[in-house]
C-alpha cells in the first residue's frame, strides 16, 4: 500500500494529467450528446413548422383528417375516383411533397438511426392517418414511400393487410 502511495506522490503530475484528460473527455461526450439532442429537436420542429405553414401541406393535412370541404383521400387515390385526371395529378403532387417530409423521418429512424421512434411520434399523427387509408398505403408502397408505412406500423398498431416483410420486398 505504501508503495502505491509513494508511486502516486512521485508521479502526481502524470496522475493529475490523466484525471484531467478523463474529465475532459467525459465533459465533451456529455456536451456533444446535448448538442445532438438539440439538433434533433430543431429538425423535428422545422418539419412541424413546414407542415403548419406551407399552404399545400395544410391542404393535405385537412384532406387526411377529413376536414377538406370537397376532396377526400379516396378521391385522389382510389381507382374509382370521379375527379378529373389533372386535378388528381395536382393533388398527388401535393401529397408527394407532404409524404416526402415523412419519408425523410422514416429514413432517419429506420436507415441511419439518427432519430428514435419516440422522437418521431412527436409529429407522427399523420403517419397514423396515412396508414388508415388503404388506397394511400398502396400509393406509398408503389411510389417510393415505403418507409412511411413501415414507420407507421412500428409506431402504431394500425391494422394493415401487408406485413413489413411484404412491404420491403427484396430490397
């Protein structure tokens, strides 16, 4: 025991430097984690702000929630729609813009894992609404928005006819 104490006293500068280095690394890690959490929060708030302020996004939100005066999701995506083809295409373009927001969230959660399911749930209401409409689910799967459906299945217990494995396919 006395040998250890003598060693520490003789090497106090090295011991102090080592303790300082460990403390500095620890502080860096804690600070970095807080900074990354803040960046994720900023990203989610920007996505939410986009959904709230962009006129196309607001219109699509109304359609998804069944509050639009004249258009429903089935008017746009069901094969039996009676709408003019140009009107359908205009609304599908707006939906694509809307779906791209959630596709990016799906990518961040499912592929690169920079966001958690709990974080995405903050603005996930529309994932739930998307997953409730079978014609929109089919559109998402067939038009490059599969991550949205997978993410909605992971977040919510939404009954759908397809399993995640069927949605992913061979890719």
